[in-house]
């Protein structure tokens, strides 16, 4: 009987020992699992941190790209503006010695006798009491029913200014009272003059008097004629 009891106790102890080993193993596995979970949480935190940083970097890159686009646009606009200015200056320089004559009947004088533009120019300059010999002259545009302007090239800018000032004497000429001279303007200059004339007309309609367009240092401006 004692032997059976001892055998049972021994078996119980072995079971208990095995149970303890299992508990120890489970505890170790739990520790390992907890460690794995912690590492997983740490990894998730790092991934979230990287995702946040990546989003921030994308935003910064987008901002930098937009700034770069604006800089490129500004640079291109500046370059185009500079190119337009240079082209305008070159165009004005090429026209500086030209003057345009309007309303001069082509090849006919008042007695209907054919006369060349060159001969007419001699008579006109003589009437204005200026002694110029044009370097070149030609009609602008294709022949039509309307009288074409005559572009005249003189020796220098001084001759242009003196011709423009002297044209007022033609108002009393029976042969040339209807003709007029103007400088050879660029497209931008013509646009500017058109705007000034529109402004002049508007201001006169609003009651301003004694205002005229006058060239000051080569640029047309609206001024009060009383201050001249």
C-alpha cells in the first residue's frame, strides 16, 4: 500500500514539475510576445513618424516647385520685357531720321500737271524756308484711291525737329495748306499718342481748357498752354 502511495506521489510530483516547466515556457513565450509587440509598436511609431516626415517633405517640395515656376515665369517675363525694350529702342533709332508727310497728292499738283514727289518736296521745303536735300523718300503702302503718306529720310535729327517746327508756315500756302508732317513713330509710340489724344478729348469735354499735347524731351505730354 505504501508503495502505491509513493508511486502516486511521485507521479504527482512529475506532473507538477512538468506543469511548472510548461508555465515557465508559457511565461517566457509571453515575455517574447510582449517584446515582439513592443518592437512592433516601436516599428509602427517609426513608420508613422516617417509617413509624417514624408508628407512634410512632399509639401515642401511642392512649395519649392511652385516657387521655381514663379521664378522662371518672372525671369522669362523680365527677359521678354528687356527684349521688347531693346527692340523698341532699335526701332526708334532706325526711325530717328525719318519724317512722314501726309496729304501730298501723288504725282499731281493743283494745276493737274504731273510733278514728281522730289520736285514737290523741293517746293515744300522752299515754302517753309528750310534748305534740306532728302537722303531718300518713298510712298508707304500699296497704291490705292487714297493718297499714301510719304516717308522722308533727312540727314540728321536736328533737320527733323526743324521741319516739324517750320510746318506751321504751310497753313498760309495755297498749294500746301492741307499737308502736314509728323515724326516716324513706332507702333508703341502711335498707341501712346492715340491714348493721349483720347485723354485730351475727354478732359476737354469735362471742361478743361487751354490744354494741348506737347513734346517734352522727345515724349508727348498733355500740358496747359498757359504755362508755355
